[in-house]
C-alpha cells in the first residue's frame, strides 16, 4: 500500500510546445535495439539500418527523356530543319552497330533508350514529321534538352539513401534498382500497453451497467503498428496498487511503456503514485492541451513511459502528439519536426482560451480547394464521432473565436 506519497509538482504542467520539445530531446538520445536482414518486400514500412549505395551510375548512360529524334541542337536553329534518319534506337535493346550522329543527321529514339554518340538533344516527336528516311524538325533545341545525363541521379558508389529512412514504396524502388533482394532494417521495438481502471472489461466480456469495454489497448496497439512498433498488450490493471505495480513492472520489460488511464487527480487514479514508489523521474505531468491535459512522461530504470489520459480520444491525440516521436526514435527513424497543414475553416468556432486544442475535424473539398470543419462529436469519450473525422483542427490557446473562412492549422490523422 502506498502511503503519504506527494503528487508531482504542478509546475511540471507545460505548454504544448514545451512538452513536445522535452519528448523530442529524449527521443534524440535513444537508439534502436537491434538489426535484422529481411526480404525486400517484408521490409516495407520498417526503417533502413544501412545506407543504400549505387552499384552503377544512375542512369548508366545518357538517357532519352522523350520519344523523338536524337539530333545536334545546332542543326535546329534554322527552321524547319530537314535531317537524314540513320537508325532507330529502342529502350532496352543494344544496337547491332555503333551509331554516331553527325551534322545533318538524326536517329529515331524511344524514351529510356541510350542517346547515340554525337547527338546532344532530343527533338520531341510532337515537333517532328517523318517522310521516308528524312525527318523535318519544327522546333529549335538547346544542347542537353530532353536528355538525362549519365550519373545525374547518382554516381556509382554514392549513397542513394541513408540509414534511418522508412522503407516506403519509393525507398523500396531504390533498393530494387540496385539489386537488393534483402534489406537490413532495425528490429521493431516492443511497446507495452497497459489500460487501467475497474470499469474496464475485455472486449469478449459482456459489460454490466457500469462497465465499458477496453478500447484503449486496441487503439494504441493499432497506432503502435502504424508507427512501426510491435505492441505488447498487457492485462487490464485494476485500481489496486499492488497489482498495478506488478503490471507496470512487467511493462518495463518492453522498450517503452504506455499506461492508459489513472493519471488524473481522482481518488483511484493511482498510476503516478505507483510510479513514484518505483522512483520514477517525471519530465512533465501535464500539458496545456485539450483533449489530453493529464499526459505524463518520465523514466524508470532507464526505461521511458507515458501516462496517457483514459478518455479514448485523449489517448489517441496524446499518442500522436507525444508518443509517436519516441516510437519513431526506437524504430531508428530520423526525427522530424511536427508540421501542421492549413485549410480554410468552413464554420466558425467558439471556444475558451488557455489550452491548445486538437479537435476532431473533417477535411473536405477537391484538389487545392480544401476546407475543414469540426466533426460532430460528444467529447473525449466519443469514439465513433472521432472515427468519422479525418484530421484534428488545431486551435491556439489565445483564440476564443475563429470566423468562417479563416485559415486554421490542421493535423492530419
């Protein structure tokens, strides 16, 4: 039983920007635990643990960027220019003989084919008219036009991608282009998830009139997987200090522990007291945001933990704002600053000052003509309302009224 434990100092309640900076500082000091070699497609979504080095020049020859005719630009200065066609060059096929373009000549060429010696530009087929073994060019060219020089995308031996890059479809294409069947990636970090509260039951249990199903473990596990980590879902912790401590100790065996619920100021919110008994170091015990003000961040025995508010939307928001950069760092990902987009507000907003608000919103429109509106939702427990949203509208702490048509910050979900 915990007796006489003092609550953490109220001065550790930080602004959003201060709290985010604290997390980023600590995230910059962590590193992934291991590496593994996996088949290239299995590596998709994981973080590269070695540089990708060009095994030859990219492109390996002067490459035609357009269908048309390889010519000397000097031959196109007096229009129309009539040139003799001496050959046709297709992509992926070696010519039977060396082709050399001299003044007064041209070679028909396809996109991606090697530019023949002597030619210094490609006349696009749209500005060329073929007549037997001659072509008439109707547009003048500059030297180098429509040609991608050898090695312009990467020289042999140069680094195409550094470690710390997530292997998305474009990075997979880079690895494939240098013949990599396997990729060395950082091992996924194990992130423990511990939901707390006597009111919670597992999702396969029929709740009674005063109980709710445990959704936080599942939403957090999904967010962890989206971030590149491997969730470790612990049993629900009751509002009993001894059992809560046992489960926190078990969670500390993972690379990071997330505790959902029990971090507010209620009589049975026991998480901070148990963490203090474990001699936790608290970096902050709240952030001036809504939803999610009771967010806690700290360390026990060199393991980081987050105490997240128990309301489901607060849990989701605080993961995006504070937990994601720590998971990214444990995955080996290069840290990036949080960036907001901007969109025009569809309907005016009235709110209170004092907290930075991240409210579920709906971004709509088409192409560059987008606008955002607050999603209908009933507060931090309205999971269905939040699920219908596709972003968060960010409201500064000093604004109590934002008129329709104003540009507002938006955090994509």
